């Protein structure tokens, strides 16, 4: 069975982007919510400076969409590469 790289990439991108968006919005509504997670996101995504309004939430969501898509495509490629089994003799 082969994985569809585009499909897995889109699924991972949407899931990761949504997670970042929800935690970012939660951090705006409830100060202190997801602080460690958002500091982690701040350390890996240039241009994102933590919860501070809707602008940073959109920035981290877009980063998450792209990052998740690339990660999903790479995961599907690796899976397809190793799932082929040994070369026929």
C-alpha cells in the first residue's frame, strides 16, 4: 500500500496549523495557557513573537500549515520508500 504524499501533507498541515491556532487563541483568552508550547513555537518560527493578538496567531498558523505539509510529504515519501520491500532477485 502506498501513501498519497499530497493527501498526508495536507492532513498534517491542517492538523498542525489548527493546533497552533487553537493554542494561540487560548493563550490570548486565558493568560498563561499553553505558554511553554507557544515559547517552543516562538523558538522555531522566525517572525512569531508569542501570543499578542490576531496577527501573531495568523503568522504561527501559516507557519504550522507549511511546516506540517512538508513534514507530512516527507513522512509519506519515507514510508513509500521503505514499504516497497526488498528488490526482486
